[in-house]
C-alpha cells in the first residue's frame, strides 16, 4: 500500500476509534445508562428518565468534550514546541504558560487565604478559570516580548524554564502561609480534571482551541521549513522571527486556555507527537497536525474514562493517568529509535 493511501486508511481508522471512545466516556460512569438512551440524548432526542438526561448533558458531555479538545490542543502545541526547539522532550509547557496559570490560581486561592479570606473555595469555577487565564496571559506577554528581542530559540527555551522554576518557588512560598483547606483546594486543581466544566464554560474552551488548531494548521509550512534548519528556511524565503513569534503565540493560546479550564495536564503534549510520528512515519506537519488532533483526543478521552473509574464513585487524578500512559510511550519510542 502506498504511504499516502496507508495514512488515509490509518487516519479514518483513528477517527472511528475517537468517536468510539468519546461515546464510551458518556456511556460509562458511576451510574449505568443504556447506550440507546445515551445516543438518543446526543442526537437531541428525549428520554423519559430526566435524571439520566441531566447526567449526560450537565456532567458527562462537557467532560467528554473537554477531554477531546484538551488532548487535541495539547498535542498540537507539543508538536510545535518540539519542532521549534528541535528538542524531542519539549512540550507545550516549556514556555512557562502552565506555571503562569498555576501562579494565578495560587494567588487567588492561597494568597487570599493568607490574608484571611476563608470563603475563597466557595467561589464559582469561572473565578478559577479567570485567575488561571490572567496568570497565563502575563507569562505569554513576557514570552512574546522575549521572542521579539531574541532570535535564539535555545535562549527562549532556557528563559522559559527559568520562569517556570521561579514561579514554582513563589508558589511554594504561598503554600507555606496558606490554610490547610486552601492548600487542599489548590493541590486538587493541580491534579487536572475534565469533570468540573459546565456547558457554558466548555463552549468558550472549544472556540479557543478550534481557533488555535486552525492557526497551527496554517503554520504547517513554516514548521516544515524550520525542521530543515534556520539557514534553509531563510533561503526558502521564510521570515524566521515572524514565524517563531506566531508559533509561540499559537502554543500560548492552546496551552494557556486548556490549563485555565482543565488544570495542568501532563505528558499528553510530550508523548502524542512522538506517537504520531511513529504511526504515520512522516515529519510533515500537514499530516502530523491533524494526526495529533485525533490521537491526542483519543488519549485524553481514554484517560478521562479511566479516571472516572466506571462503576465507582471514586475519581482518579487525570494527571496520574496521563503520566502512567504517557511515560511508557515516550520510553518505548526512544528505545525503538535507538535500535533503528
């Protein structure tokens, strides 16, 4: 089979798997709901059991959509960072965007507690989202200014890591002065979750991730040129500085918005691009970007399904599941490449 035909068949097969795991997320949970009822609600039909309908519409569907789009966005942004820095262990959070979002939430929860505001944990989910967004935006503008001043991707990478390290130190200081209750609330947020998003919130997340993904598809050609080195890219007529700024902007939009809505989700952005390269046997971003959307969606949907612990009232941390699944994938791919 020709490589192009093989990739088309593979992409169609993976899309079918994505649809399957997406439906399974809604089907499985602590409450057993028949498949026919789930499909009826999803296509806009009416079922007699109003409780089942509320569970599907208000809880499981938003969580399933959050998992799908978070996986897609983080995978695409991880792909862009690995290409920009030409570093296989780069991920969507190397610029410090996740650390910025964490600082915003830490200031909101922990600092407020230190100043005697004991009711912070009772505020709406929008407050946490806005706090995380503010922190991510601040770090984005710092990265944007650095990108304008520097044309050295290694320097940008090192500065991003230093920003993340400095922010982690600030958060640890805030944790020292926070109450036990606020500290618990913050730690729970750092676990990452798709379960605490409602339909209104998921609408905004989907819109932002879709825009970021379309933006990343438009960057496929510059990313392909950057793979061959800056000298080749410049000789091909690419404006290196402009391209790198656009890549940083796109990654910041995707990683920042997903972290704001779902908390920090680790390993997906690092592992999925490697998995897609192994599956599709190509470095072409016109193929890898949509592949990352589908495979990233599958991985996060599976992690959400496992974290929901079907048949139990227990909910596992999503970060723990993504790490358990992601780490072996990265190790396997590295060992496989070394053998080749």
